[in-house]
């Protein structure tokens, strides 16, 4: 283990089986957090748990569909029963539907909102009573550049991330006095399966890596002082500044 800045804390990371979620889970664990890994695919969670344990970290896998209320309730309950507390919630699980809005079926629209909006809502609602018990705790919502912009063929995905941003802003004010810091990270192109699906034309060599987002999460949950960063926008180095 390279550092122990999160020694004694407990984190839940959704979408932890691959991509950004995997990198976040590994990074938190390397720095001392005990991590509850949540995603739909049990085999992927098992692989990440094995990686964490191989470097001396602690993790447990909880196969979970974050859009299903009973499964979210069980995830939060089982995490606290397993580890005794909850300090950090990272809402990372997300799906995308890409194509002209007129071609998006109602079923697909509802599915995107179920995972990308209903999921974080359920996770936050169920986690907050436990997060309140800590002197300092965190909710980090992984949004997207499309949560503040609109792109062709990303109407459903963009709408869901705009909704997530609206919820994040309101929630931050609601729990501010409880010592819970609510952050949003809005990255541009990260080298994951999601962007490969959305933008197959992109040169993957110029994309950000999942570890770069994980490093930002670690910065947010370990920094000291009175300054609070509500939202972080992250872009590719070859994209236009302030665009």
C-alpha cells in the first residue's frame, strides 16, 4: 500500500467493475479505504476485489442494479454491516444511448434515466443517514461534459447527466450543514467502453485515462482546509480550452 490517508474510512463505488469505477475503487483502497464494490456483473467485481486484496487492501463485492430500490437498500445495509460505517459514496455507474433523438425508443430513454438518474438518487437517499454519522463525509457524482453541454446524437445521455447535475446542486445545499460534501466531476473524453460506443471516430491515444479521474476523486476526499470544490470540469489536453 502506497499511502494510508484514508485509513479507517469506508467507500462505496458503483460501476466498480471496469473503467473509471475500477480505477476509483483501486485508488481509494490503495490509500487505506475499505471499499464496497457495486456493479451488475459479479465476475468483474470479483476481479477488482482480487486486485485490491493483492496489494493488501480490503474490499467486498455486492452485485447490484442501482436502478432497483430493493437492491440499493440491501447494498447500503450490507456495506454498513460488513464494514461498520460509511464515509464516501461515489456514484459512477452509468449507461449511454447514442443516436438521433427521434430514433431513441421510450424503453431506451427510461433505461438511461433509470441507471443515470434514479440510481444516484436511490444511492444518495439510502446512504445519507450513515454519511451524516461521520464528522466529514463525501458524495461524488461522476457526471460528464454532456451534463453542461449538448452534443449531436447524445440527447438521452445528455438529458440524464443534466438531471444528475441538477440533483447534485440541490443535494449539496440540503446536506451542507450535516458535514457532507457533495462534488460533481464532469469529464470529457475518457478511454472507456462508453466513449468507444459514443465516439468510435476518436483517436483513443488522446483520451484521458480512467486513472486521471480516480486521482481527482482521491484529491477531493483527502484534501484539507476550508476550501470546497463543488464541481470539476476535466477536458482532454487536445480539446479547446473553455469551449
